[in-house]
C-alpha cells in the first residue's frame, strides 16, 4: 500500500489539539468540586502551573473541553499564586460541553486552561460599583468584592431559580445581592433598569455582564439617563443561540 507524504506527515486533529494543549495551556488538577444546588459548582483548581501567576479580578480563563479547539470561559473568584490555587463558580445551565464538564468533575481530575487573560478591569471605575449579571457573573462579583473590601459594591442578578441562587450568594457572602427571577417577557429588566437609574443618580459606576440581550437593554437605559460611557463597563458572557463566547 502506498501513502502520500501529506497523509503520513499531517498531524491528526486530536494530535494537533494535544500538541497545542501542551504548548499553550496550563495543566491543573481539580482539588474539589462542591455542588451548590443542582446547577452550581464551586470548583478549586490547583497545580504547579498555577503558581506565580499574575491575576487581577475580572480576568478570565478558558478551559479546554478535551481539545484546545473547544474551550469554555470562566472567571476566577480568587487566585492564590503562592499555593497555585484558583477557584471558579461554574453554572451548568443545560446542554453543552461546559455544563457536561462541570457535572463530571471529581477531585483528582485533570484539565488544561488558557490564561488568566484580560476581560474586565473595574479598577478605573469611580464611585460605588454596581455589578449586574446572572448566574455566570456571581464569581466575578465575588472577585470584585474581595479586591477592595472598603469599596461599596451592590450586585443585581437576573436568575432562573431564585431559591438556588439565594443559597449561592449567601454561601459566598454577597450580602448586598438583589436577585430577580427572569421573566419570559423581560419585565424584570424594567424593575432592574429603574433601580440602576436611581443608583446612577448617586454617582455609581456599572459593570454589566452575563446575558447579551439584558446587557444591551440596561446599557441603553443608562445612556438615556446620560450616564457617561466611562462609568459603564460591559462584557457579554453568553448570548442566546451562540456557543462558547470568550
Ligand atoms: C469572559 C467570560 C467569563 C465567564 N465566566 C463565567 C463564570 O465564571 N461562570 C460561569 O458559569 N460561566 C461563565 N461564563 C459563561 C460561560 O462561558 C457560558 O455560559 C458558556 O456558554 C457555557 O458553556 P456550555 O458548553 O455549557 O454552553 P454552550 O455550548 O456554550 O451553549 C449552548 C447553548 O446554551 C446557551 N447558554 C450558554 N450559557 C447559558 C446560560 N448561562 N444560561 C442559559 N443558556 C445559556 C447558549 O446560548 C447556547 O444556545 C463566562 C463567559 C465569558 C465570555
């Protein structure tokens, strides 16, 4: 049997993916994965490659879902560069590689991650901080709250399940979090928009994250209230019908 040069030398997609993982990603081990409710997992990653890393709150990591070409993005809540440990709060919303990965985690499992890399930097924002988001933003809120305990941070989250999310924010000590159940007609966003507008009046800055459509609507409302663009930071964490945003 003859084989062309190309067929012999071309790496298989799996082989190429593994080579990229070794070259570009940090290997880590799952130290623990604690379920909070059905869908949240508080995950501690650890490993020598996580030591000595420079991380600032708001940055992201991308975790390989078995291949360097399929990653899902998460926000470290904290990062102990001395011990080589970082924690994320993962929300397994439903079907998808990220949710499957979160539900499968057990101590000792291995994974590979890219980052930390820039995503949101709230440090330059003036005044009290208002963090809007959803289940995917609670980890970010924890990181920002820990960054400057003297700073006033109010969190507003739209969530699918109030009871489950309440247990999470209580467990993580986000005492100033206001939770709203997502309504199919988006009516909850009118209530949230009104609350944000009143906070704009007292000089707050805004970090809008989570669902793209909700961010768009709330940002529009703040602009109508003449809140300066430099007081608003936005980052969509997911959008209906799109997969694996980073
Ligand atoms: C910078 C950044 C930081 C992030 N940080 C976190 C974090 O700390 N914790 C966390 O849990 N997530 C975080 N996310 C969001 C997470 O990466 C996405 O939710 C991701 O799509 C989940 O992957 P999946 O494989 O489960 O779903 P995918 O395969 O990506 O998506 C499948 C379908 O589900 C929908 N979908 C995706 N996310 C949600 C959701 N939350 N609720 C309802 N439907 C959804 C999509 O629209 C798509 O139609 C972050 C995203 C970004 C960009």
